[in-house]
C-alpha cells in the first residue's frame, strides 16, 4: 500500500499531539512537510496489515499488530530519476566536502531520510569505508575476487555509526520541532552504545546505555563513558538489557535507539549501495555478513532491493548470514527451512556483539534471506578465532564477528557452495582494536577451546647483541 503524503500530514498532527502530551510549535513541521520532493513513511512489515505511520512519529512497533515497522520510500518518485542519474549523483557526492553529502550515508539522503533538514543532521562522515581486496588471504584458498568491506574503519569503530547518524539526526530534528525527548537510550552488546553516545554527545543530546555487566570489552565500555553517557551496567545478559530498555522507553518519553527502530536500518542499508558503487556499480555474487540481532543483514538486503527496483543494478547477490555457534537461533531456523523459529539462550561467545538469543529483527531477516536465496551458517569459537588470525596474517586486524563471517566463508568454499571463481564480499563489522582481549588471548593461547595454531608471541630477550641476532636468525634467515 502506498499511503499518500496528504493523509500523512494530518496523521502527524493528531499523533504528535497525543505524544507525551507535547504539542509541536506551529509552522515548524518541515520534517514531514518538507521541501524535499521525496517522501518516506513507516509501514508495518506484516503484509496483511501494512498500517502506515509518519516517519517523524515516535513509534517502534505497529500499534495494530505489534510487528516491526519499515521505512517505506515513495518509489514512484525515486523512479523518476534514471538509474544513470542516481549513479552520477551518488558518485558526485562520494567523499566530497559539501556537508552533509560527503558522508557515505547522507550522500544517499533521498533514499535514507529525504525530509530531514540538512542543518539538523548529526554526521561524522560515516561510511565511505574502504573495500579491502583480500588478495593474499584469497590466494591461500584459491580465490581471486575476495573483498572485505571494512565497516569498522569508522568514527566509533563499527558499522553502527551508519544507522546511528540517521537515528540521532531524526531525534535532533524532533527536538528542534519541540518534541519533548529528554534522552535517547539503547541496550547494547557494546558497539551500539558507543555509536549512540558519540552521536548524542556531538549533538548535545543526553544518552543512556544499558550494558550487560562484564560482557563487553573495555574498549567498548570506555567509549560511552568518555562521551558522557549515563552508563547502566546491568546484572543480566543482552536480552535482559533489551527487555529493560524497551520497558523504560515505553513508559517514559525516552527515545529508543535499538535496531527495532527502523530508522537505523535506513542508514545501515547504504552499505550495499556503497559497495556496489565501489565496484563501479557491479554486483558481487556473494555477500557474507555476521548476524546477531539481525538488523544489519536486513539492512544489507534492503539496500540491494532498492537498487534493483530502481534499475541501478541488474542482479541480486546471494546473502549469507554468519552466526556464532553459541548464539545461533537463525541457523537453527534455517535448518528447518525457516518454517519455525525458537529463541535460544545465547551462550558466551568471543563474538560478543552477536551473543543474542532472541533477535529483534528475525522476521525482517528471514524475509530478506528468502529473497536472496540466503544461507545461514555457523562458526565455532575455534573456527572464528582461526579464520580471524588467518586473515590477520595477510594484513587485516579484524574483530571476532568478522572472524565468524570469514570462517563461514571458508566452510562454504570448502563445501563448494561458493566457487573460487566468484566475486565475494565479507562484511567486516568492527575494528579489531575494540577487541584486543580477544586478540591477546588468542596469541597467548589462553582461550579455552581455541587451538591458537597461528599464535605469535613476543620473544623476550636480554639487551645483548648476539642473543638478539640469534633470535632473528632462528626465525628469519639473514646474511
Ligand atoms: C551489532 C554488531 C553485529 C551484529 O549486527 P546485528 O544487526 O545485530 O545482526 C555484528 N558485529 C558487530 C561488530 C556489531 O557491533
Ligand atoms: Zn501491523
């Protein structure tokens, strides 16, 4: 169903009046009623329901059926520009300085959140991350066309920046429209909170992060602390934090920043647009992405579908969602042809950002995987550690979640599901520097159940010339 914009405007007024009892200042409703010719609204993902809501309303789930919402763009309007013109426009903005369009996300603003006023955008030039040709790693397994999309080379060190710029910008717009939002909150396995805290600090908006106590890395914990967020360390796991933040945000006017909030998906979906752009608009055969709460795999698919629908690309890749064996509810569902889904109690995994047993975006992810002839595969702690170390030996410094995706790549290659001739992109979700405990544990052979075959330990030596020379000779023959 395509709701028209006129009804949306009336809708906005009614709902924002009831919202937290706060009235909007008259005449400052440019968020929906904007100058942009492009429009978007929230739509319930349940096809039988398809209820729509204005995109500047504070709503996370459908009020009719409680399903997730999706941002639906006016595709007819977008289709008025030819594929060539879109490609030209996106290419002309890419990495340039004209604010905010040099951002990998806002360079695609018409496809992301068209009606937001530029001056309310909170951006740190997210996106535009390098696409690393994993030439040496690929060679070791006979693959020439292997690429790693380095989403962790970003402001807070993970792809979460892509979605958070959109969400915090939308909040900033609402605040400027006089909606009462005293703070933005999220539950997090680490990276979401880092992104939320940074973007909020940049805009001067208070943030609250709910973290599972002792389950995030020091680097992940120190980011929201440094950015001045209210950090709540709860004696539970991620799923417990998620329940708590949903309850708090539903009973108070605190804004919810988890990926249940589909505004984040709009930013994250630019990853697929950007990677096609980096291949001069060529589509890879496979994209492999680690999945926890499953927002990112849904976003990845959405970006491809939009490009396909608008004729910018002519084929779709196959998508592989890679899960940690210790937190594999989607994998278990995949084994049953997605006919059923049962949440699991996630066990501890080195890939802590995907230690999630009850993923919020499960329905979106399954729908995407079905459309992309998707595969779900899992990796054990040993497999993810080994794959991660193997890639590091060829120049990356990847995080354990990227390790999960790389391990799954190796498995599918081994099983000949993926052929050595194909073009493969692995999505690297965070910077390895956020996970130094994982790296050092591996190299010290200190992780239980992990064999550390590729460990590399520093050689401790006295300050003595001969001993130093001999130590070098033992490893590298020099003359
Ligand atoms: C959030 C996150 C993921 C998982 O993304 P989902 O959208 O929750 O599936 C994977 N890797 C890293 C590093 C993350 O921060
Ligand atoms: Zn609904």
